[in-house]
C-alpha cells in the first residue's frame, strides 16, 4: 500500500512542479521556477521511495 501512496504523491508533485516551472519560466519568475524544479525533484525522490517499498515491502 505504501508503494502506491508514494507513487501517487510522486506523480502529483511532478505534475505540480512541472506546471510551476513552466509558469515561472513563462512569466520570468525565477522564484516560482526554482520552486517548481524543487517540487519535481521531491516527486522523483518519492517515486524512488515507492519503488524501493515495492521491492522490499511496505515496512521499509
């Protein structure tokens, strides 16, 4: 169960981060762009966490 939760959160963070990054770039807002990149990185980390939980079990 933890794997799916992490992967769902990862997808949400990647999507939101991508949107913030694009909007920040389009509006010349480097702060928003940096926030988006950070959120995408958080999503990538959650995705890895979900994969590890899937391989080793949810009790990781």
